[in-house]
C-alpha cells in the first residue's frame, strides 16, 4: 500500500510540534528555524516545495529533522559555508535572522537534494550517552548469570551503544570502566550503586536497523553527526569519540526490520547470556511488529536455562519527563523496573537494589 500525502495542516503542525520539542530539549537554533519553516510552509514557501513529494507520517518519520539534518550535514561537510557561519558545530556563531536566510538560500541552491532527503533520509540519533544508563542493566545481567554477554540490538543505527564496555563511566560517585578510555560518560545518579563488581565481558555483538549507518564510510559518519543539534557541542564531542572507538572494528549491523531479525537472531545459547536490548526505538516500530517481537521473546525465553539465559533490556519512553530501564531475565522470566532515566542518558534514579 502506498503511503498517502499528508495535508498541509498536518505538515505545518509537525514542524511546529518539532519546534516545541527542540525548545524543550535544548536546541534554540532548531526551535527557531523550525518555527520559521512552519510559517514558510503554511504560506506556500520553499519548504512547501521541499516536502511536496513526501508520503508518510511526518511525526513518526521526524520529517522536519530529516530536512535540517541534511542541511546540517552539508554544513559539516563544507558544502554549505553560508549556513556553517551560523552553526557552532561547524565553527560558526548563531544569529537567528542570518541563519534563517542562509537556510533559505541553501534550500534554493540544493532544492533537489533537500527534497530527496525529505523522502529518503532516516533520522539516526545514535545517542552514545545512553550507554551510561544502559550499563547498569548489562551489569545486572552479568551479576545474575555469571556468564559472558552475547549482545543483540534492534534499532542499532551504527551500533555505538554496543561498545558500552569500552567506555569510562562516572555515575554520580560511582566509577566503572577503563580509566584510559578516550570517552568518559557522566550521569547524575540517585540511589544505591549498581552491580559495579559484576564480572562483565562481551563475547559477541550484533544488531539490526532498517537503515544502518556504516562507520567505515566517512560520509556516513558525517550523516550520523548531522542529527546532533548544532549547538550541542558536548553531544557532538562524545559522538565523535565513540565513532573513533568503534570505526576500527564496527559491529555487524544487518539491514532488516526488527521483528524478522529477532526471530532469526535472538535465542538462548549455551555458555553465554544472550541480551536483546534497545533504546528509544519501540515507539517507532509498528504495533504488529512489536507484538511479533514480544511473541518471539516469549518463545525464546521458554527455552532458556541457567546455562543459556536470555535477557531483554529496554530503555523506552514511559513519561515525557523520563524513560524507564526495564529488564526481563529468563529462565524465570521476571520483569523488573531498574531505573527511571533521562532520554539522553544524563541521569538515572536507580531502583534495582
């Protein structure tokens, strides 16, 4: 079935809603540019042309961020010097009117490019700081099973969070990881310590994504960076450090829908604890496919044993204010709320004691 074209009103509200979301989560630049873009779209300006061939759900597809992401990529790659002048991520200094005029000029100059991005680009925010709140979940699996971990991730993007064991952590007063790691992830911590003494070792890692990022391709690295908001230089610095760690030997990321992939690649295996994990992905997976994944995990869990355990670690939205970190561990299959966590991994309320 071919997706339908959204109405002009739906598109305008998607841009305005994304502008509000950016304002609430720390991007003044995108909040202002998207508010202007919404007005331009409503008055049949160039943004109306850029989205004229788009078909789909503009909120679930993050359509506004597709366009700004492509524009950001051009600025980072040195192909949009006018816009780069106003983006801190490209060495510029933000000024609202100048940035808007530069974005309009780029839209005119690269009209076909941006129109294609509206239909084809997929937003990939491989937020590596989420490892700071995922780590305690992996530590809990290691503590409870005493086995090496066999990592499987859906919605993996480039797989940066699969390398969680190679980063250094400062979780409030708690420390974990290699002191020499070039990437230190800090998070505010509320509650007792997680299982810091657990013997954690990763035996294998693999993931899937509908549009995976290949870290061996410099253009793909720029694409991944383009979805970091231009003034959030700390996030960009962490991302670049993680890319440097992972790109030498990137994990295998299969181009596949999650439901089919889980059925084929997630099952108990003797001598390791198999862990399916995902972070801020569930909302974007169609309901029928979510049900398929749940059935596959129930079936695999029924085959788990003490020597071949299975875990399902999820960092997913529960409320606007924070996500939940939940762990289900078979063979007994208990599901436990471990923590309430910040969506970008900035803080955790540990409940897993």
